[in-house]
C-alpha cells in the first residue's frame, strides 16, 4: 500500500508542476485512501500517506485546488489521530483552458484603393481580429505580411517564432536573416518581395521558465492554419505575384492540404499551383541552419533558380554556379 501511496504522491507532484490545480476522483477512491490511513499508525507530516491524502478535500468527487490547506480527520479504535494538514506552494503557471473550435476567418476584403492602401486596410483587420489576439501571450503581437505590394515573388512561411511575435513581422529571426541573404543572392532586396506566413500568431506551448516565456515552437494544427488561410489568400489576391514560394513542409501543407504529401522531398523542386498562381515548394531556411553543407544549400538554391526563371529575373553564370 505504501508503494501505491508513494506513486500517487509523485503523480500529484507531477501534475502540480504542469500547472494542474484541480482534479476529480470518485467517492470510493477517497474512501479507500481514508480507510488506508485509518489503519496505519499516526502518519509523520512528510510521509507518503499524509502527503497523498492531504491533497484531497473531504468533499466527495473533488480534489482541492493546489495552494489550499486541505484537512482530513481520521480515527482508529483506542486512539485519537491528529488531523493531517499539508500546505502546498501556489503554482504560478496558469492553467491552459481548452480553446474554442476555430472556424475559418470571415471578413470583407477592401475593394477600393491602391494595392498599398488595400494591404494597409487588411492589416488593420488582421491585427484587430479577436481570435488572433486571443492566441497571444501578454506583450506579443499578431504578425502580418510585409514587403512590396507590387512584388513578383511572394514567400510564404509557416508561423511566427519568438522574435517574430515580439516584433510583429515575419522572418526576422535567424531563419529570416538567412532568407534575406538568399533573396539578395537572387539579385533582389527584401523590400522588393512580399513575405507572409500561413499563421498570424505563434502557436502556443506551455511555458517552462519563471519569466513565462515560451521555449521552442510547434507546428500549427490544421484548424489553426484553416482559420488564418483566408488572410493569406487576401494578401495573395491584392499582391498578385507571378510566383509563390512555400518555405517548408508546414507552409506547403497549409497551401496544398494537410494530407497532400508525406515527405517534402516528394514536392520540392516541382511546380504546383495555389489560387491560380504557380507555386514552388522548397525547404525552410532553418534547414540550412541545421545543415550548413554546400549540398544542402545547393538543393534550395536550385529551387530558387527555377523561381527566378519563372519570374523572368536575369541569372548570371556566377549565380548558376552557387554552392557547386
């Protein structure tokens, strides 16, 4: 029995560390715990039995919230048992409540004005969108596309990272700096192309540090991408580029469908179509950050050469020989 109580105590501690403040148990479970404690000798304050039972409130089917001071009084024939009391430190990590089901965003695309004016109006719609804003942590920003409204080439990534949600602009972290260099290698400047993401917010994960900052990233869910896709379509409709470049598997799935392929190698380097616009799928710049070999760089560069040809950009012999 002691081993079971010890295991239960460790599980409760684990749940506490994850931010769980309340769990539920059937009445028979609580009764068994009380009965087990009643049959034992008076428990020491830090024993496994006292720690386990002290997590439970006397109310049936309910386990007390972490941070309360629960108390259970038991008795045994011939002796008086002192109530067991155990105080737990409050958990600072907030409990993540289930989010409501996301349904594709609905809005009216501005029909009047120049491309720049329509993009500016669309940007205000996205930044004010209640669903987008509800996904943000305090102090973070919704991320909208940036670049030339008259761009020939539109780059589409997956979702903002830590630096992107801080600055409110796509591709400004390490991968973004590398993308800027790749654009310059094409003979263009970042300001001459248009850069956007499938997602307008950073997909949340539980925080694991005292500052409450998210560590790491996760791919957006199909639901999350489906909600934001109308915003991307609207940007595409306004800019009307000659070519779209999908950077990475998540962006490709967002544009072509979640089950459209198993591995990115099936698609990269081959022309597809999205919203009647030629689409080139290639690896995300972070692929090169993880693998700095010339071979890896050449794979992506060959896809970029095809994009340059499709956009009728001049290509020098030097450019054709990069990373060989």
